[in-house]
């Protein structure tokens, strides 16, 4: 299948220009894990997985900080959301320096509870352009992240969807390695998809990969997950429900949803047909989409973007159904292989 280096639409561009991204993250959220069950002990207990060679134990449901930043959510609401989720079992928080004030909101909300969660952020899009990928730019970005997140160290820093050219130059990776050696971050990773993600994994220099995977976006299952398993890399899934595009009866006007909506029409999964679209249980569109991701061997956690303080508990309930059975997984994979087009690459 063809891969490319420069996607037309990115998550960052979309969330900067429309509030619809907030709605997408708030509707259901995302989740992921390796094979096995997902409910742990307690009302909101979630199974924890070892995040590859990092050795970090993280729950299969994490928090993604893009929506609170781009949505300019008030501090009081963010504090309620995150502290409630931490009390219910959340232990992995992901953000990025380019998500507007997301880092500041998170630091103010839960910086005082730093021992209660693993903290991930990303670098590369600040201040902008080439300088953002320079060693100096990355070093400055990490220093600012530490200050905003109110911590003396970050658990994991990802390069944020840079191209193969940046990875080949090596300055960006070296800057992350130096930050790791200095104790500013414990581990380093790459966040992205398609050919650059494959190249990043092949370098053998990263501890983790953050990548897109869903019923509408299965390239990573063959392209990168096997290599990640071989290298014992931690895998964090994003866009795990494909923006819940089954909510749209007609072609969405927002470009960030359009590619997955087009794929949905051709895939024509039976569980996404109109008669089943209002099913909010584990066998409804969201439930099956989530559980499909959870069934992929080598996936450890999936970050959730939401502005709703109740969403974490609701997602935890969905995960209690566990992964799909082997026949359901195979049916979804077979359908993808039968109809996927050459351009159906991983979407940032």
C-alpha cells in the first residue's frame, strides 16, 4: 500500500480552526490495549499494560490534551475533569507544546499530583517551521513544557509528526536523547503515521510510537505494529474511533472527518448501518470500534480527547466488554483488505 510523507490534513491544523474537533473528542473518546481483558478491580478499574521497554505500567485508557487546549476550556472545568479521572483510575496524560494552553491547564490542574500519573508531551511545532525541529528549538520547547506542566521531568517526549527528512538529519533525535540523558525526560518516542512512522521505528532509537489505528485506519497494523513488537516498543493509539464519523448521514463539511467518512461508505460495516447507529452499548458502532483497537496485539494504551468530566467513567464502562472475539476481528480485517484503496494510509 502506498505511503506518503506530507498528509493534506493534520489533527493540529483541524483543531486550530474548528470547534468540531472538541465535539469529536467528547462524544465517546478512544481506548486501546494489547490482547486480553480491560476491566480491573473497582468500579472504574482498568487493566494496566507495560508500555513496552519503558517498563511504565499504564492503564489502557489515557487522556489526550488537544481538545482542552484548542477549545480554550476554563481552568476550573479542566481541574474537575482531570482530578475526577485520576480518582477513577486515569494514570496516563498526553499533551503537546502546540496545543495552545493545554500544558498550562494540565499543570495547574494536577501538577500537585505528579506521582499519580505518567506524563507525555510532544515537540517540534514551536516556535514554528524549521526552527521547531532544530536541536535548539526542541531543547527550548522541553524547558518550556517542564515549566508549564509544573514538573522537573516528563515521562515521555514524542517528536510530533515530523517527516523522514527531519529524522534522517538526526538533530531532532539527538536533542531528545540529550534531554533524556539530562533527566528532563525518561523516555523518547515518535508520534506519526505512514512512511515516517515506519522509518522512525526502523531507526531503533525510540522507546515508543504513537500512531493512528481504527476500523477506518488499519495501515499501522501491518506497517509498524509488527516491528514495534519485535523491538518491544510501547504503542499509544490516537484517533481510535475514526472521529465517530457514523454520526454523519451526509458528507461532513469539516475536512478532518471527510477521509474517514469516505472510507466508511465503502467499508459498509454491518454494525455501522443506520439500524445500529443509535446503539450505545459494546455492540454499537463506538463499542465495536473501541474493542477492535483493543484487540490488536501490541497496542498498550489509547489517549482520549474530551472536555466532559463524566467521559472517563463512561469509557471505562465500555471497556469492560473486553476485546472483540477473533471472528469479529477477522471479519473487520478481511473487509478492510478486500476494499482498502492504495491511498488509504495512516491519517495524522
